[in-house]
C-alpha cells in the first residue's frame, strides 16, 4: 500500500512539472450580458421629462457640453441614461448602461423594469 502512495505522489509531481512555467490559470468570471435594445423601447428616445415620469427624480444629473447623463438607482440596480441632442431637438436618450449596486453586470431591460416598478418613482 505504501508503494501505491509513493507512486501516486510521484505521478502527481511529474504531471505538475508538465505545466508551462508562468502559465495563467483561467479564472471564472460573470457571464457577459449582451447589449440589445429589446425591452428598452419606452426609454430610448425619451427626453429628461419622460424619464422623470417613468422613474421619478434622478439620483444624479450630470451635464457635459450638450450631453447629459441621468442616473436612477434602486435596490436592484443603477441605470445611467445618456441624452444627446439630435438636429433641432432637445437631448434624448441614445444609450443606457445598467449595473447592480455592487457594480456587477445586469441586463438593461431588467433594470428598467425594476426601476419602473418602484413605488412613487423614487
């Protein structure tokens, strides 16, 4: 039985030596959430007033030149709505980003649905 243990240890050590020096062991990461516009129809193209009607007052309102970012936060997620002017119109939502409060990725449509359901908007 002792011989079997010694052979097992020798085999394990030999196999460990086969790994390339400096080899990187892949880490497990969160799945990538695809960016689609499905479920975002009621948000894309909205102006700031439309977003306030949908989500309540924003938690942050950041302006940079003609661009504007409105941020809405809830217990499930944080949604960033980016508004840019179009030709002769005022700024409208052209892009959305969403994340969980800890920074993890979340589907944008799920975040929109969660924020829309919060009581009284805010």
